[in-house]
C-alpha cells in the first residue's frame, strides 16, 4: 500500500480526527491521492447526526463497493458516528475491511502496522499545517438531549489533561499554526472528570501563555454549563476571541424540556445578556459575536411554539443561526415520539428562519462598512486573501504583491453582505 484518501463529513471533531489520521499516515510513508478510486487505502469519516448526513455516508460507501470488488487487495475503512453495531455493519457491508468507532483513528494505524501494510518507501512527508487548527480537548458528552445520537456513538465525556493539550498546541505553533480552536462536544464541562478537576477557564489561561499563538477560540458550548469564569477569561485574555457558540435549539420551554436541554428560555436570555454586558460596543461595532443552533419541527412542536423560537431570534439578533429540520435518530429517546410535523412544514419553518437570519446578519454586517478591522489571514480563496475577525466575520481582500498567509492584516471594509465582507488593506 502506497497512497491514501480520506473522505470526511460532519462536525469539526470529525475534520480534526481526519487531519490527525492523515498526519499519522504520512508519518508511515503514505502519499495522499487526489481521488478515492486511485488510492490504495480509502477511509470514510462519517456522520449520522441527521438523516441527510447518514444518507450521504451510505451513498458514498455504496459507491465504493464496485471499486473494492475490482481491487480486493486495496483497503476500505469506515470510521465516525456511522459506526455503531459493528457486527451488524459487517453483515450489511462485507466489502469493508475495518470499522472504527468515532475518534479512535489510531486503531487504523495499529491495524496497518500489525498486518505489515506499510509503504515500501517509509519517507515521511508531513503536509503544511493550516493557519487555524481545531484541537480536541475532550471527547464524548454527558448530556442526554433526547434527539441527539452523539452520546450514544461517542460515549461519555473524556477530558484530555491540560499539559497534553498545551504540548500539542506548542508543537503546532512551532510548525506555523497561528490560531487554535479548542474543540469538544461540550467544551464548558471540560475538566470536571480530571483529578484534580480543572475548568475551561483554567485551560484558556494556560493556552494563552503559549508564545507565537495569535488567537484562541473554543466550541461548542452548552448554555446549562457555561461558567462565569469562562466568560471572564474571554474578557480578560486578549488573544481569546470574543465569539460564543451557544445552541438554543428552541424558544419554547416545553420543547426545551422535551429535548432534555436543561435550561429555560429565561435562563438562556440571562446568559446572553451577561455575555453582552461584558463586551460592550467599541468604535460603533459589537464587542462580541454569538452564534446559535435551532431545530425546527421537533415532535409535538406547534405553530405557536415555532413562532416563539422565531420571535426569540428576532429579539436576540445572533451573528449566525445554524437551523436544521428535525430528523429521527434511531435509538434516541425522541425516536419514541411521533414525528408529527410534516416534512413540508419543517422545511417552511427552516427557510423562514434562514430568511430572517440573512436579514439580521446583513444588518449587523452593514455596520462594518467604512470601519477598519483586524483579521488573521488564513488562505487565498478564488484569487482573494481570506481571513476572519476576532468575532468570526469572514473578510476578503485583494493584494497580489504580498504573501499574507498567517499574518494579521488591518482591513477597511468597503462592502458587506450577510455571509462575508470585502475590504482593502490600510497598512501592514
């Protein structure tokens, strides 16, 4: 075996796992193929958080059956949240060589070594690291949201020791990484399972001490677990970006209780108010940004309950709303409830919130026109340099004479839309 190809779908944790798997494969001497059909080793890193994601995974897996039959000597592995009952999967997909549970990518490395499936040329060719990297700080989740399959597939929360995380980030910075996002299914409960216990705020302070690191982000948070010490850490540490990912999921207390979320709408409102009070506007621009997630069409959601969610989004004016129509996840408690909101109505509700959010974020971003913002430049995209503000706003600018990758740039915004902004560099 000489070449590999990794296909990834789903959450940031999956993409973080895939990057680490690719690094390990390169250390063994594998080269990356540009297409799955050309590779000696194909890995599918999968997601089943919603039905459409699961359908894509099944479609991609099925499409490789013929390739595997034509090339039985090549290897096909499946990892991620699609991997539940391994025995059942092996019966359904006998052409797959190895099923790997979420985030257990080293199982594949051990398998390759144990079966002597290593390249003849063992020259390691590590890839250039991105400017911004996701670094997992915990795996799994201890919450029992009734609609969510993550805990079933990923298990209980397991936090990584702070020293291990700091060591990994230090190594990434030495290779050129300028920004890290501390990643977990629920970062706010980080460290409670360690002895002695630590907090996300403690970890933010530790990571902030790493020389050469320009910015620090974290996601995803849970409204029931966000501690004031975390908010205070963001406010006091200049390299921690004031951007919060706080899923509300629904704007009605009955639906929230049925979802098993563990907070009320009033408690969520109070949390948002607390955050915004510590990050007042500066020079006419918001001092922080907040994104949220919403599920529409949850079992039993009435029109009035949906309207309550819609009004809450109007009131709180988030910088981003990730909205999805509810889909049944087998094995979850919510799967026992009648899926009684028709698909066409779910889609109507989803589109209405999308339209509302496009209007709101368009208005928020319009305030940036004429203002100068600092961005960390990550890459070139369609001929323009691309980066993000500390509040996670994508900004593009033209400059063919300078290599801006990994640098901080001050950009005066000349145009804004709901999803991005364009400007010109004002100085270096």
